C-alpha cells in the first residue's frame, strides 16, 4: 500500500469536509486512486492512494504454512 498527500489549506474547527476518491488506474491486482478534500470554500488537501487486491484464501494458506514451518512472519 502506498499513499501520498498534501495539505493545501488549514481547516477550520467544526467545518464539514467533503472528500472525493476516484479510481484512476487498474494494473492487475493494483488499484490507484486520486483523493481530495474540500471544505466548501477551497480544496484543503489532495493526494494519491494505492491498494492491492489480496486473495484471502491464498494469503491465509501461505501464512499457516509459514507458521507450521516455524517462520516468525515478521517480515
């Protein structure tokens, strides 16, 4: 997972903020997003975010096999 963000303006207390997230790329299991936040007056932050789709069954099987082999799973 990766994320990058920039703060463009200082938010005011108790001000509603609207966030927008747009899926901008799909490369295999990797998804790329553009994100922004707006306080009703101006854009107060924007950035990018990346996620990877994980096959839960495959992930669990590999983790259990690693544990059974005595792996610590710490990296």
